């Protein structure tokens, strides 16, 4: 079954072309398996095997793998084939810091563009996270979590930065999932977004910045804290 993404949009914010819908479905399915660890880091991926598995052409697989390569989830090298990308703590920590700067340094722009529509969309994302958590669906929870933060940042109207944030989000979530214990407190993960919406609704920029800073830099659900000095040993 294909994985769920940010509704009908790609991870970089663009609409899915009807002609590319099949490759998008393959892309989403492989993205889910990589994020959840079903496909382990360094696993080899061949176009022929994947084409047989998904019942499609190698061209369709190639397009999906190219998109995964753009996200940094696979590495495609000439004469060496395609392999699932590693998931190292050093990379995760660096991306976490980039994400922190992107989300926390532009909240004045976000607040200036906050309206009832934005708050409604964020609350809908929160409800979707709650439903996924109650179903025990960690991946669906992660897609809506990423969608929440992507939509919040979209209000800053900095479209050239959006793909960078998208990469940070998916790799942060992948690291959390691969390095955390099973049966985590998924409902608590969803509820952590409640004060973010409240601060946004109140127009309190500084409080929102403090909340987001803590939210981003702290790995929850009993996962590793990427701020720790020994985080590099947990990759």
C-alpha cells in the first residue's frame, strides 16, 4: 500500500502531476519503508527488482528513485547502483540545527500572516495526528507531524527555503523512528503541538519561538536526545 504524504502535494510543496502519479505512489511506498526501517540503511535497490515488485516499468522506478535521491533517502552512484542512505546521528544533529534556525528565525513573518484559515489547517493536522496515534500508526503520525510544521512555515512565504525544511523534517523523523523504542507514546507526540497552536492564536511571538525551540531540539517518546554530547555514538 502506498504511503501517505502531505495530501496531494510532494514533500517539496509542489502538486503531483497526473502523469507521474504511479511513480509518486512508488516513491511514497519506498519512502515509508526507508523511514520506518523496513528497508535498512545501505540496502541495495535495483530497478529491475522494484519494477517486478510494483508491476511497473523501470522508467517509473527510476523516476521514484531520483526523487528519493533528491531527498537524501537513497544514494545513486554511477557503476555502484542505488543504496538506502545511512542514518547517522551527526547528520541528524546538523539537520536538526538547520531546521531549528529555519522554523524559529522567521516567526515574525509567520505571525504577520496568521489568520483563521491557517489556524484551522493546523488544528486539522493536529486532529489527523491524534487519529493516527490512536490507530498506532507511527508513519501516518509522522507525515501529519511533518505536514503541520511545513504548513506553519509556509506562512513565512519563503518558498526557496521550503525544500530545505522538508529534507530536515523527514530525516529528523527517520532518525527518531529508527533509534527509538517501539510502542512509544504516540498520543503525547500529537498533543505536544497544542501549545504551539495556542501561542500562534494568541499572537505571542516570543512564547511561540520558545515552544518551537524546545519542540524541535528535544527528541520525545523515549528517543535519543540529539543535543547530547554523545549523540554521535547512537547512530
